[in-house]
C-alpha cells in the first residue's frame, strides 16, 4: 500500500470528539490530536492505528497473528473524527505516516487479575 503513484498523499488531522467521560474511552487511552500523511480519511485512521503498539509486535497474548489494530481508538468514529487539511509548507510530501502528535505505544495494558 506504500507505493500508489496514482494517488497523492494528503494531510489529515484526527481530532478527539468524545467527551472525557464518554464510556467509549474506557477501552482506549486519550491520545490527543494527530496529523498523518495518508491516501484518504479512512487510510488516515489506519495510519494512526499502525503507529500504536500491536499484540503481534510483543510477546503477549493474543499474538499468533491476532492483531489489535482494529480495536484502536483512532478507528472509532465515536472517539475521533478525521479532517482533511490543506498542505502547508509541503508537509504532504513524504512517506505515509504520522507527521505531528504523539501516538503512545503504551496502549496495551497488562491484564489485572483480582
């Protein structure tokens, strides 16, 4: 997906839209605004989710090919909206990925056994 010469990367801003007390945040950490280079608004959600740590990247369950990327807060429309941005200072030129903002790799929490 990295090489799509017919499509130009654009800048997208992922903005939290849910209130701090929204129950959808119970399963996700608040990460603030993030700007990414992507092919579309849908791809922007994928790019941000890919910047997070995934179970398949560490020695932790569920591993064995079961990705947690689909569970990212960035993919939840109730938590984040995606806004296309005008290119400023040529920021859209470059590789697909996160341009501004910090995406935590601490999104996987250890299981708490009572």
